[in-house]
C-alpha cells in the first residue's frame, strides 16, 4: 500500500488540530485510509503526518487540490508544506 507524507509548520497546534480532524471525511473521500500524526520533538508546531492511501494517483490529486490548500490556510499552516509519496516496503511493529 502506498503512503503520502506531509510535513509543515503551524502557527498553533491547538488551533490546527480541530481543522485537521474536521477534514477527515474529505481525506477518506479521496482515497486516504488512515494516518499517524507526529510532532517534532524540538518544535511542537512542526507536524508530520503519514497517510495510508489506496490509490496513489488520487492521493496526488488530493495533495494538489485547492480544497486541501484552503484547509491548510484555515488551520494556520505557515509556508508551503513538504509533501512526498512512497511505496511501502515493510511495516513492522516491535
């Protein structure tokens, strides 16, 4: 299963998180199937999200969409996000 990763800085995590949560239906409608959410250990306003996707092309379209850009603006994302895609090779839990 492919993954999509997004890294960005937010003005205020507490204001960003509710917008992220309310955007879940749009993510699922665009083929994203789950995520893990991470905050930088030194700067809690640097957010990294790993999404699972079932269709890489749909995920790329979603990543480039005005809808996602608008949600990021409302959530207080500062500057352009880093977005990249990868094919999963291994997923192992310890």
